[in-house]
C-alpha cells in the first residue's frame, strides 16, 4: 500500500503539468525569483552608483539618460531569465516556438523602450538652439517616441509571421472614415504646429487671450493648450481658437508702461502746475525703478483742460516684469505724486457739475 502511494507521488512529481515535472517548475520559479532579485540589484545598486558619478558632472544630460534607461535596463535580467527557462524546459513543437517568440518580443520591447525613453534627453541637447524651443522639443520627443514604437510593434508582429502591409492598407481605409469624423482634431493638431513654429508663447509665459482669459501657459498639447488662470484654475483652450485669437504675450515685453491721467483742481496756478510736473518728472528720471525707453522718453505734462479739472499726463517705463514688483513701484509713485501735490498746495479734482439758477421777476 505504501509503495503504491509512493509510486503515485513520484509519478505526479515527474509528470507535473503537461509532462513538465514539479522539480522543473520549482527551478523555473527560482530562475524567475533570481531574475527579479537581479533586476532590483541593478536598479538600486548599479544604476544608483552610476547616477552618483554622473551627478558630479556639470551637465544634466547624463543624469537624464541614466533615469530614462532605468526601466528598460531592469528588463534585461528578466529577459535573460525567461531565456534560461525556455532553454531548460523540454519544450517542443509549437510550444517551443511560442516560448522563443515571447523571449524575442521581450528583447525587442526592452530595446525599443530604451530608444523611446532616450528621445527626450537627446532632443534636450537641441533645446538651447534658437529655432527649437522647449515646447517644440516636447512635441518632437512625443512624435519620435510614437515612430520608435511603430517600428518596434512592426518587428513584434513580424516575429509571429503577421504581415504589416495588409494591416496598413486596412488602416488606410479606416483612417479615411476617421478623418471625416475627426476634422476638428486634425485642425487642432495643425494649429498647434503653427503655434510652435511661430513661437507665439512657451510654457511658463503669461498671456492674455482676447479680452477674457489671462494666465500662465502650462503645456502645449497636440489638441489643446493648458493655461493656468491667475486664480489658479486650469483652462484648456483648443489650439484652433488660439491660432485665430489675438494673443498678448506679457512675458516678451521689454518694458512695463505707466500711462496715467492726474486730475487737479482749477484753482491750481500755472506756476504750481509747472512745479508739480517738474518735481514728479525729476523723481521718475532719478529713481532706479524707472528706465529710459529709447522709443519714447518719460514725461509729465499738462495735456488738457477738462470739464472739471486740469489734467496732467504721466508717461514712464520700467524694466520690472514681475507683477508684484510692478505694483510696488506704482504704489511708490502714487505716494510721491500725492506728496508733491500737497507740497505745492494744490489738490486732486473729482467730477463735478455746477448749476446756476437765474432769478426772474
């Protein structure tokens, strides 16, 4: 009885699953476990050592390359482990072909995953050129990644004997139907290309779209551009609308301009007006907050006799782009104008209307 049971155990141990013994299965599991351990060691030890060495260099390109290769590099021991399993197990016929093709697919995936990840750091080398902006670099890296994966998928299909020609022909007919129903999407893609080529704005620029939207550009996508409004809420603007709209890029302005009209009471004499204009203009010209615009000089002049006030025009420029600093400079100028007007014993006017009542007998 015991011998029969032992023979049954041995037979089960040897037959296992489809003739593959349990001992073979245990060895395969150990190979998989060893591959995963090797993958963890390569990522956490070897690549980390290399990353520490690249941190000492002046450029960040080598750091980006190491990080982009971290994922594909970890697949190498996994692919090697699967190869050992297919070589160790007694596969035959179609099962051996399937196992071999799976290993080939994993090798191809590892290679093309590395190539796709390398497109971004390699294209960043060209981002310093005047013709290639950061937004264009992002677009080109996405397109390059898609092309790399198309080639990779073609090779994977070829492993299984699937011809790509009939698939492309079928996709051509399918794309015609898709194009008819996705015209807006293609219009947005083309508009996005024009936006990038014309360099209207880049991520990080503060723009105003028409009379409504005002915010910071966060990303320029294939279909839409994400703008973070000044109240921190995001808005997605279709590229077609951006290409047709009037867009003001505040980030590219050379100077900030102050163009104010100051209203003084009519009781102000010509001598007082002249002194007020002179003092305010001297403050602007001598202050480090303001700058001389080669195209238009700063000035403070009496420009109009209004209905209820004598109007002074103040025109000046500053090279402060940050809005907080700009507001601080404006505040200091306002305080100075108030001080000068008070010093010369004048006052600010406000809209008023005089009514004369004629007395009749």
